[in-house]
């Protein structure tokens, strides 16, 4: 375990020293600032309209505030998407890149078990990726709250589900990194991510059109890659009642948001899936020739 | 002799092709062992199997009395890979500190040991520079520092001087000799045969994944010492006297006033008798030079005619 923590520490230092963290923070600050500027202008417009309509104030949970609610929802979708990209791109060569460039030989000639190395890489990159998404989520939701006074009803469980999705993506990318070349791994994990997204779309269309076949295909894709289901589960917690009613009225026609909470079994499966991926990565890498 | 490395019928098969095919060798405690062979002979794969980086397809391998899969065994090994690629975002000191911690050294020992090994490989004062700014030679020196950092009992050096200038090569030779003096065994994989001749106690020649011959240089040459002799004149009596002491392999009298002979003697203590015989027959001695066995000639001969090579001291 001590060696795994040493490798995790190495991964964190590597992320900092290669300026991955600095570049990410700067670009993310630019993104969040840009987005919040738009929200601030939107808030100003809505407030002016309320004054023009002779209202003293508007409810943060009422229909008049729906644009702000959607701004928070779509903002979190961007955070989820950026976090997913970050999880894959930062981790794609976690093991394979060091194997390909020869660094791994001198490391594994040391008294460290390969399983410890994989665990350390996963832990290090998970801390970076999860920490990043948690930070950006807090910045975005905190910024919206500061500018508009609007706070989504259950932000913490929503962010928790997004973080689980990021941890799962990181685990699957580490697994791919022990099985494939860096490039093949990147392509593979993005295709898998796309399969999960396709599952959400198929489920939405299947639900809208009452098609059992599409619903089954959607469920299969979601089990294969639960990240989209986790996002949809997060959107349930991010929406106030007024948005859920709107969604229910449209029979789930919007594939990006859900009006139903995620099944607990799916959350458990996602966590188990991540653990299985890391376990498989440890087992596979322990038996691989370098 | 207790064995530091012992392999028996070691095999590695990749996609139906045997890269290492029944390789048996023994390396003793504190011995500097040269591992020689042409490209594609299976040398690197053998080294990787000895380090636990590659799993054998068959046969047995024991390193320091255990399996290289055991971290306890690897804790006593040092390794400089042929492709010395390291984390170039680290400084030299960070790189060595990381490897020291991986090897299980205590923090205090790492702090004292890192400057010691940096100085030993000629990188004193350069430890705070990023490895990304090192030249190839400096990177190889850093790799060598990492290999000897944790006071190993056995060091694998894969082409340790490939990026070094002549001064660096001499320094590496001195480090290898110092390791031998400390009782550390060295497994040297090198194409520089002159280098191997100078430092190795024993060598093994491999081809197509098999050991063709292994032993000391003396054993590999059948115990013969080639001697170069140059005198001013070679009388029939002197020639007969020399023939009684040694096997006369070649005589060259093309240069006026000089006769050059190549003699093979069975033991080094015959050399003074050669000088006495020359003196007693009234000839003037210009050269009496016992040569070390010529590894390059032996290597080329073995690679061209492996079937003619008798096995020496096979494990």
C-alpha cells in the first residue's frame, strides 16, 4: 500500500509539474468566468423585466426563474462533459505511455508489485480528476448562487453522482491503459462513453415513442457504460419541481435531463464496475510481459 | 561457488518463435559476468526475465536464491536499462529520491545516498537540474546512479557506456571494478568486447537464445596464453628451444634484423623460461608480450561456426 501511495504521489506531482493542473485551472477559470458573465447578464435582464412588469421580486424556484435554472443545469452538463474529457485525456497513457517509452522498466525492476503500481496510478489520477470536477462544480454553482441567489435543490448528491461517473471513467481508462496502446485506449474509452450517451438517447426516444425495443437497447447501453445514467440521475437532483413538471409533461423528450431519480442498483453497479475495472487492470498488468 | 544467478533451460516463446531457447547459465557471488551475443540473440529478453519484467515460457530461473517475481529479491537488484528513459520532468535528485523510496530506503539514507551516487557517476552539482535538460551521456550516468543507489547485491548493466565518451567509459569501468571490490555481482550486457575483456571475470556467448560457451577467458581459450615474441635473429637452435617450451604458431622473418613469433604457452610461469632461452642462445629480445585472450576473434569465430564451439563450464 505504501508503494501504491508513492506512485499516487508521483502521479499528482507529474500532473502539477507537467503543468496539466495549471493549464486546466487557467482554462477552466476562463470558461467558468465566461459562463458566469452570461448568467450575470441573464440575471440582469430577468430582473429588469420583473421591474418593468411591476413586480417587487421574483421567486428563485418559480417559473420566472426557469432561464437561470436551465443555465445552472446546462452549466453542470458542461462541467460533466469537461470532467469526462479530462478523465480520459489525462489518464489515457497512465500505464501504457510509460510502457511505450521505456520508463516502466526501471520502475518495475524495483521492489514494487505491479498491482500496487496500477492502484497508485488510478488513485493519483482519480484524485486529480475528481478534485478538478468537484472544484469546477463548486465554482459554477457557487458563482450562480452568488450572482442570482439560485441554488439547485440537491446539489451535493448531484455532484456526487457526477464524481462517481468521473471516477468510473478514470478506472476504465486505467484498465484500457493496461490492455491497449495509448491511442487505441483513448479511442476505445471515448467510443464506450459514446455508447453510454447513445443509451440515454435511445431510452429517451423509446420512452417518448413507447418502444420497448429502444428501451431495452438503452438499458443495455447504460449497463455497459453507466456514465450517462449517472449524469441523468444528477440532473434529477439539480432540477426544482417546476422543471421536473415541465420534463414530465414532455414525456422525457429531452435526452439530457431526467425527471426520475437514478435507480440505486445503477449507482451500486457503477461503483462496482469501477472497482472491477481496477481489479482487472491489476490482474492483467501483473501477467503482462514488458 | 554459490550462484547469484542460475537459469536452467530457460525459454521464452513469442508467437511460436523461441527468442530464448533452453538457456542455462550460472553467475557466482561478487562476479562480473559478461553476456555477449549478436543482435537478436535474446540477451535483452534474458535480462528482462532475470528482472521479472518478462515471464519465462519454460525452464527455471533463480536470482539471489529466489524468484525475480519476489519484491524481496528485486530489493537487492540494481538495473540500468539499455533504453535509459526516465521521467524527464523530474530533477536528477528527485529521480534518485523516487527510486530510493521505491527501493525501500529510509528517508535519512536517501538524503545521504543521493549526493554520494551523483558524485560517484560524475554528476555532482547537477542534481537539481531537470532530467529533460540532461545530455544522453548524463542520462545514462543518472541511470547508473539509480542502479547502484540502494546498495544492491547484483547489478544489471545493459550497454552501460553506449552514450558515454572515453572518459565516461573509463569511469564506468572503475565503478564496475569498485562494485566487484565491494562484493557486488555485475551482469554486464555489452557490445564493446574490449570493455568486457577488461572487467569481466567470466563471460557467456549466446546466439539464437542459447549459451554457446561460458567460462573465464582462460577457460574459453583452452587455457592457452598467446605470446608475441620479437628477437633480432632466430637460429635453428633457438627455434628448437622455444618449440620445447611452447607451441610455435607463426614466424614472420620478413623484416630484416627482426624475427616475430607467435607462441602459445600452457601457463604464464613459462614466460621467464622463454626469456632465459632467448638469452642463452645469444639472441637479443625486443618484445615478449603475453596477450590476453582476444574476445573479438573468439566472438566472431563462435558466431560464424557455433557448432564447432565446445561448451565450457556449462551450468
